[in-house]
C-alpha cells in the first residue's frame, strides 16, 4: 500500500487553476486522511468542518428520502468549498472565487469511484 | 434489514447459479445499501435471462427512481402492469412518477387504482390526499407573483407557494435551532418532512460560518448539494435562520439559484412583517 494512496486524485484536483487545497477526510470523525495544502494552510479544522457539513447534507437528504448526496458546494465571497462522498470518505476542495466550478465538479465526481476503490469499498461481484 | 453478509451470501448464490432468480433479492439488498450502480448492473443482467419476471422489472423501476431516472422507472412499471395488470406496487410507483413530473391527474388515477384494490395503507392514503391537494393548488396558482394564493395569506406553510413554479419544488424556512418557521418540505409520498429535515440541518449555519471564517472566505452565501433525485440549495436567513429549497434534479442550477434568491427575498419580507 502506498504511503499516499490518494496522491493522484489530490494532485489532479490541485492542478486545477484557483484550487488552493484538496483533502480526503473521514466523514465519521472529520480526520484528515491525506491532503494537498498550500503553505500556511491548516487542514485539520477545515477538514472537520467540511466533513460535518457533508454529513448534515447527507442525513437531511436521507430524512427527505432523496437518496445519496452526489456533490456539495458552499459559496462565500472569498471562495468555495466543494465536496463529494465515497463510502466513509469525503473528498474536499477549497478554491478561490474565480475557480471553474463546473470543472471541479466533474473532476470530483470522476474521483468518487477511485475514492471508493482505494478507500476499501467491498467488491461484491 | 439486509446486511453485508446477506449480500455476500446472495452474491455467492448467484455466482453458483447465474440463471437463478436470486438477482432480485440481491439487487434489492444492494439498492437498500445505496449501491445503486451495482444494483442496476445485477438487475439488468438478471432481466436479460428472465425478461418476463415481474419482480425484476419492479425492482429495476425502484432502482431507477433512486437514481433519479423517472422515465426509465415509468417504463419499467409500465412493463410490470402489462405483465401483471393491476400490480399494486407498479400502480403506486407510476402514481409517484406522474406526481414528480407534475402530471397530477394521471398520478391520481394510478394511486386511486391502487387504493381500489382494498390494500390502502397510511402512506398510500396520504399520497392520494396530497396528489388531490396538489392538483387543486396547481389549478389555483395566481398569475400575479406578488400575491399569495387566496385564503392562504396568513398560513406560513404557503409562504413560498407562489414563488415556486413547479410541483416538485419545495421550500422551508428554519430558525437557528432547526425548527420550521414557514414553508413545507414535502417528500415524494406526500408527507411533510420539514421537521425531520430541519433537525438534520440544525447547525449547518454555524458549521458553514466557522468553515468560511477559518478560511477567511467571508460570510457564506449559499450551500448547494445534489442528490440522486434532487438539488437542495440553502441560504442564510435572518436571526441565524436557514432557508432550504429543494427542486428536482432536472432543474438547471442557474434556475435553482434564482429561485433561492426569490425565496430568500420572500422570507426576509415575511420576517420583517412586510407580508
């Protein structure tokens, strides 16, 4: 097992223009599994908060019978936080306002299957 | 409740005998676990061997609903009704699909057909009442967007009813504790699940604010999440409240944003006592 199993996912996300951080976080406890951060950024807190937001979104969707959450985006004047979930893991991206959200969304959704595969989803058949 | 062990056992059984009909309980177990792609694959493969197996088509319809593919769900339930006229689950399902697509008369026809079979559970009765109400409300929607529907001006449940343009759109205003202030959050079966959704979303405002402050992004303006069947958008409201808007997955994201703005404006006026 590689020391950085999610490196290729995180690298492809942080290569996107205006993306400042990409993290794989455990949804259950908000702990960072792996991250690509810019110098000076602290990932722990944002990981915990993003995981908490994603969890709330997932539980409210479940309460409303809407099925699984595919993509989440938080918007603020100074930037965006985007996230997708795969199993117990959440892939989080922090970006500046000018980021092409459409591209980030596509990249994140594309990464879900890889996240599941590396994160240990059961291969049933 | 199906467990991972059940799935493994059923998978083994199917592997031993690929021609068996065990693909239905296996597909159902996978669906319940949220493994929709795998459930779809298993069921489609099973139906290739058993193209006239009613339970297989019924399952494929339910998987399609979970995936947000209502057209396919409708086609599959249509097939079920052709193979087994009067099939209860298919009639309920087609009622649901028609309701989601705003075809209230057809929805009522299918649900009433299911009810006529004498097996009227609470959920079906509630869905039928809701579809009939939705049909009446759709007919009564005023053309003047500045007015609320007649007779509902003082009922906070209808605060957003003239802002939302389609039947599958729903909006809710929550206070800082996640309690419903106005609007409704109507699930596909007609139940108002506003309190449940509010309870799960309580604390979102605080978590969003802490995240954006920590990253120096400024005050958050919106959160959007896409599910298999819906798009849910949220915006901060007065006094640490939260506005929640849900639309169908087919609604363009730009329109979702505009609807969110309109609902926010309506909520602001209502909170300020201007409505």
